[in-house]
C-alpha cells in the first residue's frame, strides 16, 4: 500500500512558505548598513528591539534577518553549483573506461583531502567574500553526491530498457539524455537539498574563522564570532538569536529534503 503523500506535502509547503517569508522580509529590509546608535549598545531584548542591540547599537533582529538572507543566497548558490559539478562528473563517468577512470580519480582525490582545510585554502586563494565562499563549498561538496549518482547511473545502465536502447542504435549521449538523466534527477534534487544545510553551516564556519565574508557584510557566522567577545559581559542575546536562526534555516531545508524524498521515492 502506498504511503499517504499529504503529510509530507504539507510539511514541504510549510517549510517553503517560512523560507519564502524570511527571504521576502530580508529583501524588503535590504542589505544596506544599519544605523548606528552608540547610546543603545548592549540593549537586551525588548519591544523596541526584539533581539536586542549589538556592540554598535544596531538592531539585532534586522541584522539577523540580513544574515539569514545572506546564508540563503550563499547556500543555494553553493548547493546548485556543487550539484551541477556532481552531475557533470557522473556524466563523465558514463563516457567509457577512460572517462570512468578520470571521474574516479577526481572524486577520490577530493575525498582524500582534509575537508575543512581544503575549504579554508580555496576560500583564501579565491580572495574571500561571498563568491569565494560559494566556490570553496561547491568544489568540496560534490564528490559524495557524485558517488551516489554514479552508483544509481550504473544500476540504471544495467536495466533491460537501456540495453535495448543501445541495441537499436542510440548513442551514449542519447541514452544519457533520454534515460539516465531523467532517472537521476530525483536523486540529484534530494542531494542538492540535503547539501544546502552543509553549505550554510560551512559558510558560517568560514566566516566565523575569518576566511569568508568581509566584516561589514551581514553573516550569521560573523555575528556568532563577534558575540564570543561579549558573552563574558552578559550579552547572551548576541549569540543566542543568530544561533537559533542558523539552526532554524538548517532544519527547514532538511525538512524540505526529507519531504521531497518521501514524495519522490517512497510514495
């Protein structure tokens, strides 16, 4: 008996709605610098400032929303670029023996390198900033997805209908476009969605370590790094609310991926 898809669809729509509201509100606020008011430094949460104020008197709620929007942009860009690389390497592996050897060499080489160290080196070499963070995350996150897609492509390649397609004269490209690619797209979509939480967390980690976004750019990772210097002074809200918002973003996208997997593969 097929599983009822309505609960998964409801969770997916709710997660998408919350993400859309957050992104829309962030776009309305804009990404410009917030006004400074040194007389309002370290104000705890209140009706005037829901999340309190930071060490420069800026409203922490608006900074958190801007940082969340920045995380969304960085995470989506990195996940989509990484997914495209994984799909390209999977296609390379289906071009014959030499293509499979080259794809395996690229995948195994990146998997053998220390993950965080490679992230830092690529981010530093690319000069920092949002584009560098996206590039660093994308170049280090595609191998695992490529392994999953390669295994699925190998399974589909042994199916009867694909063997028949080759027997009637279809080229490798035609088999890939008509049969392999449609069969891989559900796995690819789920992989990209599951990659987004990792991209968001690694983006925050790079900014936290000083290899990501510039100090003046809105970033939840930078806000958490700044908060460490003021926790001893009792400014707990500087770390609590950015951390909760970062956790919420990760959980929302994780719920999207789980719901899509239920709808596409289990229903």
